[in-house]
């Protein structure tokens, strides 16, 4: 049984992220083989003990586990589909960004060629790799994930979401939806307060408190979404919609951008028009679960 604390690993793709991944494996003591289209990017890693493979095929053959992290899925398929690359018997974890359809299709394509394929999403920036702050999501057959879980732990906080190869990409997209929503809301609030001379740093603690407060509501709201029942225990959607009108009017009066508040109100009004005005805010899941009209 290989000692999983020093199991060999290969990293293909040594961009900003790939180099961080390979460096984390090296620091954790794993014999690490690397390959990159532009060889010069491997220099520091080789100086740090990594082995430079001459071809992608040799890189794959060098370890029981290969992590690939390129610009996009087209690059991944072109590289792994090259005539000199033998996928059969390899375990490939693709940490390249993409969507769930690409993940599922690439899994089918790789498994038809005899590979064990897991898809993944990195919820961190390169400097965080190797620390617990680096959350890395995986999806695909758990029996293919478990033998390498200890090796992957060198990268950060590693999670297996389920057998559906598309899950990691879906979680990634859902996380981006929340990240940009929160950041845009914070920027709108900051723009409003700046009209009164309040700077962003002063506002930040209040914004953090508000974001934490909203996060506290999520478990109860999530239960309502799962149950498909939205009794107005704390506030009815019609009440929220009236507050949205106030937010639009305040934004316009301050001369700040009112596009977001208007969008909030437009979505709420559609649900109210459909008869949901007396239900609680999570009833809007119905509006988000279908394309905008
Ligand atoms: N950097 C980050 O903070 C984010 C965090 C979240 C996840 N992303 C995703 O990670 C993938 C790689 O991102 P990156 O930041 O490392 O990107 P680059 O520094 O541009 O490196 C790209 C590597 O891909 C290689 N490459 C591109 N096309 C090909 C190809 N046709 N054949 C072979 N390799 C290819 C490129 O090679 P080279 O240009 O150095 O020769 C780099 O190794 C990405 O999906 C992010 O969304 C990172």
C-alpha cells in the first residue's frame, strides 16, 4: 500500500494556479512530476525538487494521480487527446474552470478512454493553496476520489460533493453568483453612504454585520425552499417590495445607481403578480428557477 503521505503526483499546467498546486505537493513531501507547454515555467519547481516530464504522456505515466489545470476545457481535451497520451489506467483530476456540461462531457470522454476522471473547482487564489483557506471541490465517483484524498489534502480543504461530475462546477458557479451579488450590494451601500462623506473602511464593519445577519437567515430559508412552502413567519414579500420601493427612491434621490434595487423590485413584483405577495422572501426561488421573461 503506497504511503499516501508521499504518494507520487503529477501536475500538468504550470500557470499561476498550476505552479501553486505543484509547489504545495512538493512542500508536503510528494514526489511531484510536472509538465507545461512553456517549459520555462517549470524552472523554479524543478529547482525545488520537481521532476520535469518531457511530454504530457510521460507526465501522466509518472504518477497514479494527475492534476490538470489549464486555461479551459478545450485545452484539456486537446492535450489529453493527443496521440502520444495514454489515458487508460490513469486517475485524472481536472481543476480547470468550466461549466457542468463540460465537466460531464469530459468525464464521459475520458472514461471512454479508460481513465478514472474527477472534476473539480478551486475556490481560492494561488497564494492560498496549501492552506486550510483553499477550498477545493471535487465531483465524480467516490471510489476514484478516496485513494487520493490524503494526497489532495496537501492543497487545502478538500471536499467531495458527489458522484455527478457536474457538481463541482455547479457549486463554483453558485459561489460566484453569491460572491458578485454580495460585492455589488456592498458597493451600492458604500456609494450611498459616500454621498454623506462616510468612507468604505468606516462602512465595512456595518456591511460585515449585515452580511452575517443575512447568512443567519439562510438555514431557515433553505428549509422553506426544500419544503416548497414559504409561510410569512417574519415578513411577507409585499412588505419587502414596499421597502424596495423606498430603496429605489433613496438611490435615485442620492444620485447613485438604482439598477440593482429596480431589478430586486421587478423580480418581487412578478412573484406578487403570480399571487405570492403574502409568502416569505424565499418564494422567489420560483423566479430564479426559470429564465427571466
Ligand atoms: N488564478 C486564480 O486565482 C484562479 C482561481 C480559481 C481557478 N482558476 C482556474 O484555474 C485555471 C488556470 O488558471 P491560471 O490562473 O493558472 O491561468 P494561467 O496562469 O493563464 O495558466 C494557464 C495554463 O494553461 C496552459 N495552457 C493554456 N492553453 C493551453 C493549451 N492549448 N495547451 C497546453 N497548455 C495550455 C498554459 O500554458 P503556458 O501558456 O504556460 O504554456 C498555463 O499553464 C483556469 O481554468 C482558471 O479559471 C484560477
